[in-house]
C-alpha cells in the first residue's frame, strides 16, 4: 500500500479543494502507479470539507480502478497507523474518507490493534 501525506492545503473548503486539485491530484495519480492501494492522509478539517473530500477520493477510486484509493483524516498518529493497518486488510474498501479521532473503537474495528 502506498501512502501520500497531504499538508498545507488552502484555508477554507473552497481554497482547500482548489489547492488539492491543483497540487495533490497529480501526485496521487503518480503515487498510485504500480500499487494496488493508495491511502491519502489528510489533516483534520471541519464539516465544510466533507463533500469535496468525498468526491475527490471517490472520483480517484473510479478513475484508477482496480487500484483502491482511500483517505484518512486525523492528527493522531496511533489512530492513523491503526486505520492504515485496517485498510491494508480490507480489500473491498475503496473510495472512502475515514475521519479519525483516536478516541476509541480501535480494537473493535481492528482486532490486530
């Protein structure tokens, strides 16, 4: 699984979406080449970012199939690591954005955590 960490997106949902499409989309396509699964690690953001993020990841998943494309959003490195581990073992999951809070369900969701 390839992992692409995304940082420094513009302020506000519209600016962040524009920045993602301008700077990150090409990097994601490149990172997915030669891999069976790419997960983008996004910074936490408020609800206003939910729809553009979902559309971007779902669109990439459709475009790059059969490569699986997912994203996790969070700032808790343990939660990110657990989510990456879970996604690596979940071959049917693609086109999803998982928002992480690191506050629970780790062992329930990932029995290997």
